[in-house]
C-alpha cells in the first residue's frame, strides 16, 4: 500500500497512471503532476471512469527544483515516477534528494542544447542517493527497460554468456497521418537523426545516421526495413554484460517516414540551435513539434502491432554449445487503446514504468543489503519483472532460433 507521485501527463504518464489504478493493492494513493494541469485532469477523469479510482492532480514546472520539492513535501509520496521529458531528469532527481524520496524514470538525461544521451550525468548521482539511503531506478520503459530485462533473463535461464545481442524494435502501426511520431516528436527526432553507434569489441563504433539497413520479417507485422541506431540501453548493457562482443539496436521506419525526415533535415527544420525569426529566438525542432500531431492524439486511429525483442547468441547454460534465442513482446495498438485510451508505443512504455515502480514499492527490487544508489535495470533479478509483464498486458515469448542472425 503506497503513495506515488507521477510527473508528466503525456501518453506514457497516462498509461502508467491507468495501470497503477488497476493495481490498487500496490498503488493505494496516486498523484499526477505536469506542466499543463488540464492534461492531468483529463487523465484523472479517464482513470475514474475506467477503474473507479480517484487521483490527485497538480500543475508543476519540474525544471523548478524548489517548486517540485515543495509539491513532493505536500504530497509525501514514497516514490516519484518521472514521465516528463529527459531534460527534467536531473532536476527531479535533485528534488527527490532534497525531500528524501525514491526516483524512477524511463529515459536518460539529455541536455537541451546537445542531442546526446549518456548515463554519465545520472550515474554521477550514485553517492548522493547511496548516502541518503534512497533508490533511483533508471530507464524502466520498454527500450530502454524491458529490452535489458529480456537480456538478463536470457543470461539467467538460457545463456551462460552473451556473445552478440541485437535489439529489434518494430512499430508496424499505421496512424493514417503523412508524418507523425509515436512519442514526443522532439525527443524522437533528436534520437533518429543522431549518428548510429553500436558496441563492438569493447568500444562504440559510430556510423552515419540511418546508413545501415536490413530487412527482417517480424511476427504479427511482416517484413520491414530496420535501421541501425544508437539507443541508451547499449551503454548500460555494455557495462553490465561485459563479455558481449557486439551489441546493436535496430528500429523500423517506413519509406514515407524517411522521406519526410530527410526533407525536414535538408531544409533545417530538425536543427536544435536557436534561429532568429521576426526578432524572436526559436529552435526549429521545437517549432516543428508544435505543428506535428500530438502523439497522444494518434491513439484512436492507429492500427497494427508493435513487436520488440532481443536476439542473443552465446554459450548455452546447459553446456550444449552456442545457441541463439529470441525473446519478444507483440502489442496491438487497438487493444492498448481500448484498455487505457493510448496507442501501443505509450502502452509498451507506461506498463514497464508501472512494473518498475511496483518492483521498488514491494521491495522485489532493492539495492544490495537494502542500500540506496542509482541503479539500471540490468542490476536486478529479471524474474519478478518478467512475471508482471505477463500479467499486466505485455506477455512475452522465448524461442530458440536455428542460427544466429545472418547479418
Ligand atoms: P509527451 O511529450 O507526450 O509527454 C511529456 C509530458 O511531460 C507532457 O505532459 C509535458 O507537459 C510534460 N512536461 C514537459 N516538460 C515538463 C516540465 N518542465 N515540467 C512538468 N511537466 C513537463 O511524451 P511521452 O509521454 O511520449 O514520453 C514521456 C517520457 O517517456 C519521455 O521522457 C520519453 O523519452 C520517454 N519514453 C521512453 C520510452 C522507453 O521505451 N523507454 C519510449 C517512449 C518514450 P505539456 O503537456 O505541458 O507539454
């Protein structure tokens, strides 16, 4: 029975709060704060209608550490779940330290002026959280999040060592728009236009954005082109699964998406440095976000499935030589929408955020000897998390493949 404060009322925040309300034995008192309070209220109404649970709603600018600390103090939660944007991570961690409350997020910190994500800034909080006896859990979404739990489950149950790991993220959904992103457009476009990086023989190898393409036949979706990208779990996986020779992250994009993105890039609309327009400083990418559809608005029209999983090759635990396993989840956009009013990209992130919070609040996941600190998903027993995926709407399967990926 625990009190929780969620910050961020976008698609992911909406799913997490709905799923928390569906688990009243763990989340007995739910509060939601965000920059625009009307979005919290709309989520509150939907939660009440679907589950009968009433939640508290508040306006907050989470960049303001003092104001966030005051809000946390007035509510008194055991845990703050940060589902705002990566820019707010450090400010919310500071507010948690100031008020003595545990912390969870789904995306690692990014400074606004450099399109670069690294765990370094948040790992530097390790001593402060440890000294305060508080726990911070980083990256508890699907990717990052479940993809790391999948890898650790394979290491626990199937493979003694992982030699190669490929994370395959396919969104086979069609929202009927010419161009739209399935989560925050600014964060999504910064991620996609950044150079690709993969882990190879102890170091990251950089290649130009979207320059490596493969086709893969995704169950429930069909054959799709997928592109090599950098994704933040590669950094934590490289740290916690040090034997890996190679780790890569792939994401599918349709030709129309790539065409639109190429034009937007060529004309400078994805720039994140300020330009002067009519005497006012604007960031082109932020302006672009303002004219693109809100991801949350895509829910009613999106059809199709997501299919996200890990393919790992390594030495089998049972001594039978080298083996390849594929663990994945397939999620249906329309089913996700029917349950929480949000499409599958928000659903596949919001459900693991709720599960990560449940792991912390029930004590299933805690630091060694109950100590605090800043933790990644790879540091905990994957089993209770994998069990909850099955019961909370993201069932997974594991199959043995006859050979490693041919590319
Ligand atoms: P949205 O843009 O839909 O929602 C973000 C919410 O945060 C909005 O309600 C926004 O308010 C609020 N917000 C922004 N800035 C502040 C601030 N300074 N103070 C308070 N609230 C603020 O994003 P999503 O819901 O799609 O994504 C949420 C998070 O999840 C992001 O960090 C994203 O990177 C991450 N994510 C992680 C994934 C994973 O698998 N690990 C996958 C997808 C997303 P307003 O409405 O006023 O703009």
